[in-house]
C-alpha cells in the first residue's frame, strides 16, 4: 500500500483518501517519498542490498543453487499433507 508524506500508510477510508489526494493536488500537503539516503542509510550498502540474491546466485555453482533450492522445497512442503 502506498505511504503518505510522513511515511504513514494512506487512509483506508475512501473519503479520507480523497481528501488527502485533493490536498496533495492543491499543494496543501506534500507527497514526498523518503529515499534511503535521506533516512541516514549508507548509499553503498543500499546498492548492495538491491543486488542481494542475484549477486549471491551469480557467485554460486549450479550444484550449490540446486542444493539450496532442494532444501527450501523440503522445508516448504514438510508439514503439507
């Protein structure tokens, strides 16, 4: 769900959400989306975090990826009967 100008979730009530959208459109309220850098996070760490699983998968062999996937599938289907 989209977040409001101060990071809060937008109202679930249709009327309240309409009022908020009208205020944003008229400029009474700002619709700023905080960036990781503005929240005090390290830009390099954020970039590495976005790579995450892709970088990890690229550094592994196909055999190792298969082992991890097999283990995950076993855990996922362990209690399903």
